[in-house]
């Protein structure tokens, strides 16, 4: 026995990550009486809400749905200030949850799991951390998030930049003061579009380096009234049920008709009303925007017109106007994003037309010109869906690594987005091929956590030691996911969903697009049929 093995701690379950998913998983496993340890790289709870502290960071699902609903008491005692609260309030909520349920003693902070290997002989996961700890667990559960591994583009010369640079996904805890500075922001996805208006208010000059223009609709954030919050609380059970049955884990669903069924006048009225109410209204107004090219273009054109109306300088407006599909990159809602380009201190550089060639000690040099900058912000997104899983050396039966099995992302294969064959007793919360990022994350997380804990309870009650997805069930699920995705416009668009944002990453679309409510029904049916598609093994 080696020295390290001597110090192995034995747990029933190890969970990775103390964000929405890891915290609730811990709560449920403790309720079942399992000894559980959560490992968290940060020194506090919150997951993405711990790291994404950039100016303007806020949720874009409405707050009364963007929270846990499993505890009626918790749901009713927390009051959100507004429709889309800022990151500090969301982090405060998650800390409140950790305190209320006394989760911290079972969370080991500032510790990153580096490897998890399944040992066939003992039927246990052997897990190592970057602090040199060794722990074994019967159940290995990942709650590492779908968009949590920052993508800092590999641009020549970054090391030579003499100013400060930041990535929106790993923002410092202390306030970053841009007052009087010439700031460059690279990237115009959700993080760029949220931070650009805020940085512009402070900077002496802000230069936005845009590769692809994005559609965005106004959030129309507003404070909540006490009457509204009381009404939400009074309808707690109904709201939870509606969310569970909905397509995206929210209270509302897609419209019932095709956009093409409406007359041009009716369509304009619907879209204008959606625009005025803000948020996801336009995306959900009709039932076929993501599948119907002609219909999609009608909405896209509506938003293009709005951009041209909002931005004073026609040349800037044209650069900001997207030409691809609407909603097939992650849809964005904003607060005065396009209006920001009317400020004197903001300019836009199209880096598709004149690509970034290098970062110099003074700023960014494109094919056309050098832009002098004191600070640089990368709002360049994440290695989504698989990035955070692949950072850990996860190995299943016969020492096969997850990365190897999934062909570095090219052949992601799961059963229900929760498990993968050859990796017994391992569960992935919001894993690839689950609805995850296409819905309201806390809702999709709750469903996964509840399914996994019910499954573990069943295994314990039935004296089953091992659960493992069957290769056949996995193949069928992955095929089903692919067929559904191929029937939409998602797979015809370059985005982080498809892996196109990471150079050298294999393309795919590892997300279940059939909707959250229908997905929940499938998972429940699998369980009710004695975990159909899984092998359940009892070891003598
Ligand atoms: O990242 P993104 P994000 N040179 O990948 C550009 C969630 N989220 O952090 O489109 C120049 O969307 C890239 O250009 P292109 C949400 O799910 C939620 O903004 O690839 N530009 C793009 O413009 C979201 O979808 C909230 O051509 C480069 C941008 O960087 C997800 O996180 C808030 C480049 C990246 O956009 C990711 O959003 C924030 C390069 N080398 C985030 N590399 C909420 O509201 C990349 N880009 C809850």
C-alpha cells in the first residue's frame, strides 16, 4: 500500500462544484444519509456566479424562476429586488442557501479535483485533488457547469501587453476602476453585451472589437413590487408545476402558432409587444422560430430594423446588424446595449473585416490599425459543455478516459445526458445531451438532482451496487439528440453550442432540444420502468 493510499478518505459520494447543482445535490444526498463531500475550486459557493463578477453581470431568466423551488420555505422567505438582479444579489442568495441548509461543513473550498478513476475491483471512484488529497467514493457526481471554463483566445503578444487584462468569466473580487482609461472589449456575446454599457459609463474611451454582430432585445428590467412578490408566493405550487411542465423551465411556453400563420400586421403587433415587454418574449412568441428559416428571418429583420433605428451613425449601425439566424446563437437580452454606440466615447471595430493580428505592449493591432489601450477585457466566452469535464482526468472501466471515449468532444455520447456507458455510478448534472443550457438552469438542475438522488435511493433500497448506462440505450439517446438538433437551425449556426468558438474543437450539438418538460417525462418513465436502459448490478 502506498503512502497516499494509507490516507484515503472513504465517502459515499463526491460531488464536484458548489454552484446551484452541487449545493442542491449535497442537500439531497445528506437527506438520504450519505456521507458526501463537495469539492469546490473557489473559496466560496456560487459556481459561475462566484466567478462572473464583471460590470453589468446579471441573470436573464426572471429571478422569481431563476432560483430553487424545491423548498417552499426558502422560495417564500427570499425576496428578489428586480426582474433581472445583478450578480452580487444572486451570489448573496446562494450564500443564504448555503447558510440556511448548513451546507458549508461538507464543502471543501479552494480544492480542485484533478482526477477521478473508477476502480473495478472495489467498485469505487478514486479521486485526487490538487491539494494532494485522496478520497474514494461509491458515487461520483459532477456539477461543474456547462459554461465555466473561460476561453482566452490565443492571440499573439498578449504577454507583452503593459496594461491590465481581464476575462469576464474570472473577474477580480475587488472593483476594477476604468475611470479615465482607454479600454478595449473583445467579444459581443451575453457577457460583452452586458458589460459594454457599464464599462462605457466609466472609461475615457471604449473600443469594442466585434467579430460577429449579435441580435439582442431589451431586458426591460424593473423593480418588483411587494404585491407582485406576494402573488408569486401565493402561487408557489402552481408556478413550480408550470415550470416543470414547460419547454424551458420557466412559467411560459412557446406560442401555439407558426409565425407564418400571422398576417404581416398581426406579426408586427406580436413582435412589437414582445419588444416592449422585453426579455424572452420575442423568442417564445411563436412555435417555430428555431426550425423555420423563413419565419426566423422575419423576426431577424424586425430586430435588424430596431438596431438601425437605435444607432445614430448608419455605418456603425450596419456593422452592428447581424445577418445570420435569430436565436440560434444563445439569445441575448440587454440594457441599452445598442444605445451605448451613440456615446461619444465608444467606437466599434469590425475584426472580421480587419482581423486582430497581435496584441502589442500598447494595445491591439488589427490588419488596419493599432488601437492604444490601457486595459483589455476578453468577453470571449467559454469552452462550453465539455470543457470543464475534460479538465479533469476522468477514467471509467478499463482505464478509458472520458475525453478519449468522447473523441475530445467529437463523439459525445450519453444516456439522458446524465450518465455515460463504461463509467459506473457516475452522474453528470446538466451534462451534454441534456436540455441544460436551453432552459432556465436552476430548473433543469433541480430535475437532474432529484432524478439522481431518487435513483441512488432506489439503488440503496434494492441492494444494487452498480448502475451503468447500457451502450445500446446510450447510442439511441445520442442518435435521438442529434436527429432533433439537425431538424433545427441551431446546427446551421456557428456558436459555443456547436464548439465553433474554440479553435480546433470538434463540432457537434451536444444539447437535447426536445424541451425540458418532455425530457423530464422521459427521465421519469425510465425510472418508473426500473431504470430501463441501465444495468443494475448487485455484488455479492
Ligand atoms: O460568450 P460567447 P459569453 N477574437 O461565446 C467573441 C452565458 N451567459 O461569455 O461570435 C474576437 O457568447 C465571439 O465572436 P464570435 C450564456 O449562456 C449568461 O458572452 O464567435 N472575438 C463572441 O462575440 C452565454 O451564451 C449570462 O464570432 C472573439 C464573444 O467573443 C454564455 O454564457 C451572461 C474571439 C463570445 O461570446 C457565453 O456568453 C453572460 C477572438 N479570438 C453569459 N473569440 C446571463 O445573462 C471569441 N470572440 C445569465
